[in-house]
């Protein structure tokens, strides 16, 4: 039974079947050696960004015209593609790609997600009734209403709700065994059934109709059976030229049906023919948005690019040895004459047949290197022997009269004639030729002889100022001047009827308006009498004949050979074996890499243009012919898309969907990957710039990524553009903002906080300083008061005692006098001691408690020893390193001293124990004596000398001054007295 793909056969209405002489099509191939993951290609698709997707037997492939990116199933990764045998691909309005597989169900691909989670799998789940009923999916269609329609291997037609992610089978009849799906513009889904029959489904209402395919396509069954007599149609597509491309199930190759003429063409794999199909088993056909046809086979992909179809390649027939083509000439009878290293080839342009004429002269085979049709109808052949007149009807050669007399033209040695022009020298009509390597020669039709470098009379080398024996071209301009293209001396301007001497434009690298290469290959006149000049090593030049300035076409290939202008003023060139074009109006440079030229050594030499504007260029054993008017323009400004963004080689692809990429200050090493899907050749070039960092655009050639490291914090804009030739870039720029955040300590607000903090510290320090000054002033005041009170009162007492002593002395009361003198001495000693205490307290060297310890011991131990009292001073090891303020230190010491003095005077003790230690953040001073003690409840207000009197009040006053706690434990039961001071260490 015939397998058909539904409604496409409607294209054949009112057509008839016939076989015509088919148009030759060149297919270039893409196989596994170029990056394809598997040789069998099941489906081909182009997404909205222009990338080509190939579903193979071993994974999914993305292709941008140069680079492949492969995706395959990873069993351990649910975020990989669900299967490796990819059967179909579609894209929905959200730019999701939906991929069906033969063994893994359905996958959804979103390029905007992180690299490791771009795929979502939908596989059969026995525990979920809404899952896909089976994992074999053959075809997918998107109804644009939120549903996908899937053709499975064994189940009914399956519908998938993209929003709820649920699968169902709304048409449970007549849809098992589906061989194809097609969705028309009305939303009708056509389902082809294995074994015959077509199911029509309205995807909106779910109404359906089942009909046998013969009733639907009865008009076209006979037609398709003639085209595929032993095969069935499996796939086809229609291009913009109304050609329907069809592939069969079996190995019947490719059929193309021309709807305009109603004729079929057939293309098969031919290992002996360059540019044939890569395989006869065709699985899929896809026509992309630029008109390129992609044919998936069992052995890779065959690609037909209509851009290069105008370049018709023709081989010379029956050649066993290499034949070089030098020149062309099309006559008025429709014959193309081809001059080669093996004589003449004549092609009848109507029948396409070739005639080969081997030419001999005096037993020497001739290479025809130049044609020239003179104004009088004489047809000349420039050869590797001499210049001949040639009778094309009779095939008769003849040299010009007296040729044998000239040592150059009688037999050209190891050279050939490359150029011929007619002019006048000395009022004689002449034919000027360039036998390469022999300067120039000319034939004087009046004197009927050749004049060459060997002529001793004419002395043409001197008289014409010939500087180079290697002359590529003689070109006669409209003003009558002859332009001489030399290999070593630049471009010469020669008017044989004027001054006669050639003026040269030579290489001068000191100025930008001169030739930068002396090897001039060809010359053609452009607008306003200006010239286009090709140089072999310096590219294409534009010569202004008025100002004599030369302008270099920067984009041109350095190795430029023959050039020719077309009707639009564009310049066509032979460069590096290919055809190049420069459009001066658009300022666009294009390279047309016609398929297969590199394999045949490429094109070389000059370009011939016939009266219809067709151009001919030769190679070895072949030539190409094309009409520039039929050659489409190459896209010089393709869209560029970002494909990945990496930080330290880790992909953050999802950031590319943001308007602004924000990076932390330590994410200074990043790379941006980009791609411009383009399939017209291998000439894509990239240029990028990071505004804020780069000062100019960086031309990266074919490298499709940019890397940056150690960038300072700031805002940047990364821009990239692409062109289809070196140095040629359009205005189509793709950009994304990138912000590298400052570290916290480099931000303005951080500096503000630091400033405020410093100001706060300064204020605190200032206030502390003021407080310290006030405290010191208060201490000074207190010391002054103490000094004033103690010293003043002591001195007053001494003064009074002195007066009393005088009285006792006058009374000669020695006993009372001695007592008064003793009192004066004791009072003076106490004053000295207090002065010492004050001096010790204000000395900063005594801030540590080790000083208190030493002073306590040096004061108490001697006085206790004098009264035969045991004294023990114990301190915590940590205490000596504690530092106290002057006022605290002074008051603690004076409390200690007061307690010791009172114990010595009144307690009648035999032992005193003092402890200084730390506990719970407190400094504790305890003073214990084993004396008689006292009853704190029986204090006498008049007993000022008692411990319960002024002594107790003084200690409490000093404790309160430093916010310390003072406790006294004493009784008359003989248990002694304990005084404890507890100071909270701040």
C-alpha cells in the first residue's frame, strides 16, 4: 500500500506527468565527521532563532552552520532529553521545542533555563492515568490552541494539554497505526493510517470523519505511482519556487516535481559524481526560511542551497589529463569558444554538446590562451606559440605575414599570449599583444611586420618606458589610453599616440592613496572613467583617474585575479579559487563559495563577459557560467544569539534571559558564547566589544566566544555582531548589560557608615577625654581639698601645740612639754604619711594592683611587727595584673590603711590577715583581726576615736565614692572583726 502524507498531494491538481531534461543540482553533505551524532537522520527542523535541529538515531543535534551541539539521554539525569532515537521536532508560540522519541516519550526543551535543566521529560507512568500511554512517538503537531497531537506506535491518537501537562485520547476510533500527520491552516488535523484511509479531525470541536485515501486523492494516485513505481512516498516539502521535493520509503532517492511545468526530476546517490545525494534512503525533507533544502538520509544530510544554483559548473568532456582553461568567446551563432591547454572546445549553447579541436602548428600542439575578434571580422588566437588568424568554419590557422622574421613572435618560448588590443602607433594601425615574459610586441599592419624588444630601430623598451617584462593585461579604456597591468612595476598608463611613454602607479607604503602592491593582475573601467584594479597580494583597488589617488577595498581578498563589472556596477573577482563580489553602492563585499570548487583546485585566471551579461570563469577541466542578475545577495548582517554565559566555566545560561546580568565582585572571570545561524558558506566572522572595558571592537574571526577576567566593579554592555566576510559587519548588534557589584567595603554607603562610625568613635573618645579631664580635675580638686584640709588642719594643730609647748616651757613643766612635743612629732609623721599616699595615688606607674599589694605590705608589716602582731597578706594570682583607676586605687588603699590603723589601736589583736582576690567579677578586699571586737549597736556618738565613730564613717565615705560595698562583721564575744570591701570591676 502507498504511504502518503495527507493533503500535500493537493499540490498536484491539474498536473500531468512527464520527465524533462532535469536541472543539475549540487548537494553538499553533512556527516558524522563534521559533528553529526549519527549517520541516520530522522527529522530536521529550524527554530525561531534560526538554528537547525537534527533528530538522529543517537541523539539530538543543534547546528549553526559551523558548530554542532549534541544532546543525548542520560538515564541518571531526568533533565536530559528523554530518548536518543529522535523522531520529530516542533516549536510552539512560547519558543519551547517539543521532541518526540521512539523509545523515551516526549521532551520539552527551553533554551532559557539553566544548562542542566533545559529538558523536561514526559514518559509513560503506569501509576499515572494522565501520563503518555506509551513511549514510542512518531510525529507531533501543535494546534496553536494549547495542545500537541501525537502519533504513537500502537495507541490511538494522543492529545497533550501543555498547561495541565495531561495526556488523553479524545478520538478513540480509527486512529491506531498512524503513518503521518498534517495540520492545515483551518486547524484540521489529517491523520494518515497504515494500510489506507485518512482521518480528518477538527481540533477545536473534536469532530472527525474517516475516509479511504483513494477517495480523497484518486486524481493523484496514478501520478504518484508513475513517479514512485516501486516505492511509496514517505516525506516531502515545497520550496518557494513551487518545487515539491519528495522522498520514498525504499532506496529510490529524491524526486522533485515542478508545479509550473508539471515535470519530474530524479536525483540519486552516485559515488562517481561530485555533489550527488549522500544516500538514496530519504527519511525527511525540510525547507528552511532562506530556501535551503535539507534532506535527511540513512547516511547523513544532503543540503541544496539555491544561492549557488546560478553558478552552473560544466566539465570538459573526455579528458584523461588535466586541461587548463584560459579564455572564452561567445559568437553570434550561439557557440561558446573555450581556449585551453589542449586546443579548442566549442559548446553549442542550444544543444549543450561539446566539440573538441586539437590544434597543431608545425607539429607542435597548441594551447589557446587568448581570443580576439577584430573590427574587420578577423578572429585571432593567442597561443603558446604565436598569434594566429583562425578560420572557424574551415579550422585553418595562419600566422601573420613576416612573423617568422621576429625572434619573439616566430616562436614564443616557455610563455603564452595573455592579452591583445588594437591601437595606432605612429599613425599605423597595430595589434598589441603581451607574450608573458617578453614585454610587449605589436604587429604593424602597414609595414606588415612585428616589432618586439629585439627590434634595434624601434627600441620599444626605452621609447615606451617598459619597466617590466611580465605583463598580465593590456586594457584599453574608453578615452583611448591603454592600461598596463604588470607583475613587478605596478599599473602603467600608456597613450601610444601621445607622449608614447608609460607612466606608472607604483607601490608606496608611505601614503594610503597609492598602490600597496606592484603585482597588478587585471584592470576594468568603472563609472566616470575610473578604474578597478586587482592586485595579487594587495586585493582590490579603486583608481581615480583624475586625482591619481588609489583607494584600497579593505574587505577584499589579498590574492585577487581576474575582475569584471556587471550591469549594476558591482565588481566580480576571482579570489582564492572562488567568486567574490564587491558592491560599491552598498559597500558590501561577498564571497560565493560555489560548492565543489576546492576539490577541483578552484577557479583561476580572468573573467569573460558575453553580450548578455553572462560571466565565464575557468578552472582545471571545468568552468562555471553565471548571470550576476540571477545571483541573490548574501545576508551581511545575520542575527546573533547568546548561547551560554559561564562564570569560572560553570554555565549560568538562565542569566541570558535577564535584561541585566548582576555578578558579585568575586565573579570576575566570565565568558559569553554566541552564535549567528548562517548556512550560505563558511565565512561568518564575529566582532565584539565590552563597553566600559574595551576601547574598540575586537574582531574574533570564527571564534564564537569572548572571555574576560579581573574586571573592576562597574556597569558594562557586551555587544556582538556578525558578518559574512572578513571585516564586513552590518548594524545588527546583539547586546546585554553586565553589572559587577562592588564589594561591601567599596560601596559608598559602606564608606558613609565607616565615616559615621569614625565620627561616633571620635565623639565617644572626645567625651571620654572630657570626662577624664573632668575626673582628673575632680581628683585634683579633691587632692587640693585633702591637702588643704589635712595639711592645713595638721599645721594648725602643730602651731597650737607649739604655742602650748612654749607655755609649758615657760612654766618649766617638762612632763607636759614632752607630751606636747610627742604629739607634734606624731602629727607631723601622719602628715608625711598622707602626703606619701597622695603622691603614690596620682603616679600612673602604680595603676596595677601589684603596686597596691606592695604598698599594703610595706605599710602594714613593719607596724604590726613593732607591736608583735602577726601579719599575713594573701592575693589572687590574677589580681596583680588588674589595672584600676587612680581614684579607685587610692580609696581601696585608704580603706585598708584605716582598718589596719584602727585594728592596731583598739582591737588588742595578735594577728591580722588581709586577702585581695577576684570573685564573680568583683575585686574583694577582706581585713580580719582576732582582737576584742566591738558591738555595732553600742556606738557612742561622742567617741570619735572609736571604730564605730569617724573611722567607720571615713571608710563608708570612701566606699561610696567608688560605688563599692562595705561590710563590717564584729561582736564582743572574742571572735574579732572582719571588714570586707566589694568593688565591681567595670
